[in-house]
C-alpha cells in the first residue's frame, strides 16, 4: 500500500484546519513547530487515532518552509514515504491557500500517473531568462510577523544563487507557496549535496532573500528533472 506523509511548517498560527486532511490514507503528519508557543490548536481537539499520526518537532525558526522541506527529506532519507506533501501552517490565512490544499488532496492519487511524481496547484512555466531578487519583505498575516530584519542574499540574484548551489540548468517551471506533493523517486533523484547546500543557505535567519530563491527551486528539482 502506498504511504503518504505530510509535513507542516508552523510558526504561531493555529492548525485547526488540519481536521480536513485525509487521515485515513496518511502514514504520518509531521508538524515542524518554529513558533514561540506550543498552542497548535484553538478549538479543534484531535481524536486519539489522529493524534497517533502526529510527529511534532520543535525546531529553530530559520529558513521557513523551504528549510523544513530540505531538512525533512534528509532526515527521512532512508525511510521516505511514497508521496510527501508539503504545507504551510498558514493554510487558512487566505482563501487561495485553502483552495490549494483542496486541489492537492483531491489529486493525491494522480501524482505518479497524471503528474509524473510532482503536483503543485500554483505551478507555471517561466521564460528561459527567468531571474529574481527582492530588496525587502514582511510576512503576510499577523501570526507570521516578527521584528526580525530582512537579510539580503550574499548572491546577487536567483540565478547566481542557483548556479552556485544547485545547478546551471535553465529553469522551466516554478511552483509557489511551498505547497506541493512529490514522490520519493523524484526527491531521491536529487543528490544529497544539493539539499545540504539549501540547508546552509537557508540557515542564516528566517526573513531572508535566500528563502525566496528556494521557494522557486522545488518545481525545477522535482518536475523538470523528470521530463
């Protein structure tokens, strides 16, 4: 039977929306808690059979969701799920994230066939000259905000960062929000050294330009390499 794990990157938001996950088909739900409190739920009280699938890990508040993705893949390298789903804790912060969650759940059975191992609801092609940089950023939603300053990258832009840490292959696709499902064949096709490079790049803080670069790399790694 195919195994499915979900990873959730949480700062200070409540995760009551977790009740909408298809627990009957899930192996584990990893909650990476990067917040200053452990109040995961506000009104929802998970039943015992759901709690048994939780693996809650308190981790340093660095790199946001992208650090969690690379960290989890390396940590579970020898025991991966057949399908891994990445979700931000702030699913209900905006209507579109809730819709993206619904799209992912409804397409879990099609990942290996229709989507060839990778599916993201916010996915699109980019031009051969795609590049990116950002000078400042403030998190969306009060639950995500803190006083940590924005840290510019030591690399001049996305392409410079990608060439030095990942590869020099032109990017064809990007998938935003850190919301996707990917098969283990796709994650394990990528050399471990790339994940380690990502972790190092994302460990300099939480509000960092490198994080915006990393957000734009997952579709390249997990989809493009398999076309």
